[in-house]
C-alpha cells in the first residue's frame, strides 16, 4: 500500500478513535484538562515505546527479534483475553 494511502486510512480511523475517547469524558470533568491528560499519556507511551525500541535495537540481532516476538505474542494474548472478557 502506498504511504499516502496508509496515512489516509490511519487518519480516517483516528477520527473514530478520538471520538470514542471524547464521548468517554465524564460530564463533571474539564474537557481541557481531560484532553491534556490524554495528550500527556500519549506522549509518555510513545516515548516509552521509542526508548524500549532503542534498547532492543542494541541487543544482538537474534535476541532482539526473539524479544519482539515474545512481546508481540504477549500483547496478542492479553488483547484476546480482554476481548473475551468484554463479550
């Protein structure tokens, strides 16, 4: 898929993702503070992801790939468990 098309697709779904978070805002919460909290949490998670990625990159190639596969598998298992619990 061309990069521009992928970016458009991600942007399209980001609208719905943002809307979902917006409607979760408690009625008693300040919209500005709630939004700033989401921005701060997103920045923290992205920074953590970049840091972990840089650390994994310093490992030997075989170890790094294995660690990424284990982490991806664990994330998939947790996601399936959360989905099963929600249904």
